[in-house]
C-alpha cells in the first residue's frame, strides 16, 4: 500500500523506455567504465559507434556525460581515437583541396589542430603563421569554435574577427570559395558542425577535458593531400597521435609539443617536434632558440585588445617580441612545408615576408574575400 502520509510525491508515470540505440551505448559505456580490473578498451569500430551516437544524440545526456568522464579516467587509446575520427569524417564537414588553378606552390594543405578551449597565458601565434604560409603559396586550414570550457581561453575565431576576418557568417560553400581563392580557410564548429558543438556544454558539466579534445587536435576537415599539424602537452599524447594516424592511413603529419598544447613553438625551452612524411623515416627535430639568435621570451597574453594591437604592429613590420615569435614559428613552418631548403634561410624569409608587407597584403585579400 502507498504511504499516504509520505512528504515525498509518488510518481505515477512509468519509468522511461530507452530506445535500442541508448541500450547499445550503455554496453559501450559499461565496457570502459568498469574500473581498472574489469574495464576494457573499445575497438576502433566500437569507438566510432560511440562517437556517432553522441553526435546524433542517440545516447542520452546522462550517458554522454558518463562516457566522457569514464573515458577520461581510463585514458583513450590510439585505436579509440582513430574510431572517433572515423565518426567525425562520416558526419562532419569537409573542404575540398584548394583549386590548383589558383597557383599554390605547395600541394599539401597545412591543417592546424589547436586546442579548442584556447589560450590564457601565452600569446597565440598560429593566425600569423597561417598568413605567412598562405602568402608563399602554402594553403592553410584551421578549425575551432567560440570560447569554451574548461580553460575558456581566447579562441582563434576571436583573433581572426579582430583582424577583420569573420569566418562565422559564411556557410561552408563560401568558406570553400575563400579557401580556393586565397589559400586560407576556417571550419567554424557552431555553424559548420553543429552536432559537435552540441557536445561542448558537457565539458563544463564534467569539469574536465574529455578525450574528444585530444581527437580534435588530429581532426582534418580537408580532403586530398594534407600535412596534419597537432599540438600537445603530455608526451604520451604523441604516441596516441602516431597510432591513430597510422590506423587511418595518414602518412604526412607533424607533432608539436607547443605552447599550452598548441602548434606554436616555444622559445623558453627547446621545441620538440616530430615529422612524419611519406616514404621517409620519422624525424625528431629539436629547435633551441639560442642556436638561432632568438631570446627565451614567450610573449604573454594580457587581453584580446592588447594582442590584436601587437599583431597589427607585427603585420606592419614593427620589431617586438611577438614579431620574433612570428618569425620563429613562420620560419619553421616555411621549412617544414618545403618553401625553404634549410631552417636559417626560412627564418630570413619569414622576416622578409613580414617586413615587406606581403603578409598584411594576404590578410587584406582574405578579409576582402570573406566580406564580399
């Protein structure tokens, strides 16, 4: 008999009936969330299925949150990350390789994988790097969203907007047109991949970066010949990159132990770089700032307005610590992408491109293409 004097209301509606997809997801969640002794890693196909069900909201909100935190505690494997990338490739946007008729001098697109939750301590350099590459005929592609947890740092999209390039207002087909004509592109997650954007609030709810943040560093929303550049913080992450790329058949990629997990090379310590190329052995490159006459200062990030002011000065060729970081990064990537035969000449070329106005001309070209 019901307790009529109970202060708590007794529900009369039946328990929700879970659909078959959430039942299937529950089995995958159980597999990774069973603890140290009985938990298991997912296969590549299982990881792809789990990511697909999360993107399509076929898993329940409780299941998605539980999966993210359980997967973080367990730690992902390269095979699992490869499966998650499979789902992103199936459901996400993809640009075509820029039209060769526009005269790009390098066939491989430099795809920058930067942590989506941005930067909070050091000044981001990669937008300047992308402009330097595009001004020499190397196509460059970025991807990301707005400010997001857990760091809530400045995202790339805010920097581009401050430089007069608002990628957020363009549908994907117009992004492709800008990419074809200028060699620069940006896949904006909230507009171009809303299924992935819908998972962002879970990051705030669980209070930690889920493994899909690692997967995003490897995501390549571009078809054809690419050089995927992935930043990381912890050395074991690089091994995950290697395994996932191997499984997915990506044989041209670059790993950077960068500033705050970005693709930006540090100057206060030796830059640790991994280079993987078709038909070539793995190459470990160590770049020490002192060997090339650079100081050990990483420009700090104080505010968005201050950063944009400094970037505008760099684009005008004015000397500064940010200019030195732009040359340090731009030179390395010019060498890595085959524009310069050695690293010393690459640093000279990066400085020349900035001081001669060619980079700011490329920015004006991209701004005009986006705003038209």
